């Protein structure tokens, strides 16, 4: 009897030791690695609610839609830190028309975030928080495509439930997905549970690397979710952190990482890089004697420079090419508004608002509209106030110029406008949104 008890105790002890010797679950390891980089995002934004009143014809005449009234609302979503200095990527639709953006880290620390850039066609947005110290950032698997059937993990805040983890596989790749007027051709499909609030959060592999940004679910089905592939995320970050975008420096190069090697994806004609003899396809061994395989780290290196500084690129063909950075000319928001939309506008001041008898709000007052322009076709007229453009609240002409510089001919830009109409002794005001196509 004693021998049996001793045997059982020995067996239990052995099993316990074996359990301790088991390698950690790769999913658990991946989640622990990425969890500090996942954030909860809430926004305060303008919500539109339709109703009927005697002035519906007025709103239909100018914007082809019934009058709407403004209200306050909140949007909940997720995001992921992509740089230790507090740069965060999320979905564009999470921050669309947000007037305030709040971010909560895993440890409960809260920040007000600044909207930096957004791209509706890619459904991606870049935010910035002023962190108290270096943050944990996710590693982006931009040079490795996920495999069909590969295990993936979605992390986010569905229905406001902080840092929920779900597991699945890559069910399909290169799916076509249409959201409104935007069609995506290369979307990842997964059966990892994605719910409202997961939008903008990371889809990671068992290495803890970002393979996609969760964006949507198919409401008519279970187990069908979609994510923006990491290569598209890396491409957008490369554009957003270019010297031209962040530091108004002209280099003229767009980089990419292929098979672990940095190379030039595009060289702008007439740019300092083109004049120095660089071209698309050149493989870059080092920049200023540093090897880079992380695009974000490379761009951060470049945006710290100033006009006149030299950038030295060592190429795989043994050439070393020096490129002198030039200052980009300052953009004019008013010129771009007129050229691309046919709108002449100026910042609305308290004095102007008082003179016009309208409520003061931060925005642009339309002073003229070019005949047969996109704005004229959309019903714009003098006296309208533009409060938001492309999902971003008007802050300054410099900031607006930066956003307008990215708008190409044919792009549809949503503008939120305040329309005032005097009826006898009363001033009727209405906020609505309208899409205007750039020319």
C-alpha cells in the first residue's frame, strides 16, 4: 500500500515537473508581447440625425438631402502603437469627423490624441500622443505575407471590453471588400472573432508581429472578419513619415522592404534624389552608414535632418550616393482650395462671425465659389462655413495645406459645413456634410 502511494506521489511530481518544462504556448507569448502596444480609442464627434421640417426643401436644394441637426456622440475603437514615441495607427472610420480623441493604454494611462493624417481609401489613420516615456511598439511584418491557414490573433476592445483576445486563422487573402464608395482589393479574411470596437486593433501572428489592422465584419455571417494587410500599413507609414510630409524636406524617394532588404520603390522626377542618380529598384545597403530594414526607423532618422544636410546612401552595386536635402516651398491652403475645389475661403474670426450674425465656430468662411467648379456643383455659396475637411476639424491653414497636398484629382473629400439662412428676424443654422470631388 505504501509502495502504491509513493508511486502515485512520484507520478504527480513528475507530471508537475513535465508541465513546468513544457514550452510556453506561442499564442500566449505573442499576446503578452503585443498587449502593451494595444490601445482603447474613444472619440467625441458630430452625429447627424435626420428630421422633417418646413425648411427641408432648402437643404435638398443645396445638398440633395433633408435637413439634419447636430448632436454629440462617441465612437469606440482600438488602435496599436507603431512607434515608441507615441505614434498610433487605427482605422480612418474610427476617427472620422472626431472633434476629440481619447486614448487609454493597457496600464490605464489616458491621453488626448492628436489626429495627424488619415486616408479614407486605405481606411487608416495616424494619431500622436505625448507619452511620458518610451512606449512598447508593435513589430510590423511588412516583408512577410501571412500564409493561408496561418494562426492569427485579434486584440482589441469589442463593445468596450478592454483588451479582448480572439484566435483564428487566415481564411483567405486578397479579398475584395467594398465600404461605401471605397473598394479594397487585397483584404485579409479571418475567422478570429472581430466585433464592433475591434476596428483599428492589431491582427498578429504567433511571433507577435502585426499582419493586419482589423477593420470590419460581415454582418450576415459568423466567423468572417476582414483586416488591412501589414504591407499596406507599412506603405502608408512610409508616406506619412517621409521627410516631405513631416519635415517639409525634399528628398524625393519612397522606400520599401523586400525579402529583408531596403530598396527604392519610387524616385520622384526632378527631385534631389533623381538628380543624384538614384532610381527605382536600387537596393540600399545603408543610409548614413546605418543599415535599415524598418521603414519607420529610417523615416524617423530622415525627418530629424534639415535643409542643406546630406544623406549618404550606400547601394548594393557598391556605389555611395550623396543627396543634399532641399526645403520644400510652403504650401498655401487657400490656393489649393481654389485650385482643387473652386473655393475661396478665409478663417472665420469672432469679428467676422459677429458681422455676419452667425455663431462663432472654428472653421473657414467661404467668400467666393468659382463657376462650374466642384464646389459650385455641390451647392456651395458665399457665407457657408467649413468646419471639417476630410474627416479632420479645421485647426490652421498650415495643417489644412498639408492635408490638401495629398488630395489628387478625382478624390472625393467630405466637408462638414455650417449653413446660415435668415428667415425674418430669425437666423436658421444647420450643420451637414457634403462630398466634393477634387479636379
